[in-house]
C-alpha cells in the first residue's frame, strides 16, 4: 500500500518458478524471500520454499516495475523507493 499511496503501482512483469518436489494439502511450507538490489527502476526478489523436512520444494523469482498514476512506466526509481533503499541500507 505504500507504493500505491505514493502514486505508483508495481505490477509483476516477470515470474519464474522451478518446481522441485510436490507438496500436499495441509503441509507446512516455509517461504524464504531475498531482496535483490538493482540500480534499475524495478524491484526483484528470489524465493525458496521448503517443506517440513527442510527439502526445497521450489525456487522462484519475480520482477516488478513502477507505473505512475497514468500507467506510464517509470524509468527512474521513485523517491519513496530510494528512501526505502536508504533506510534498509541497500543502495
């Protein structure tokens, strides 16, 4: 909602999933998310999901871009995102 309140949207434009092993309904899964620092005006994450035994069930990645209130692609990082990166020391 911080993105939206700042006048932007951040749709996922790329999603990659590599399924390793099946899981069953009701199985407890742990999701590990890693932010990937990038100078370009986009947000990137890598994910690893583990089952209760600690086995990797899938790996994934997403890329999001910034669209302004007119749905135009932002080619520079919005100020709120630069502030977030500075706050978390990921410049």
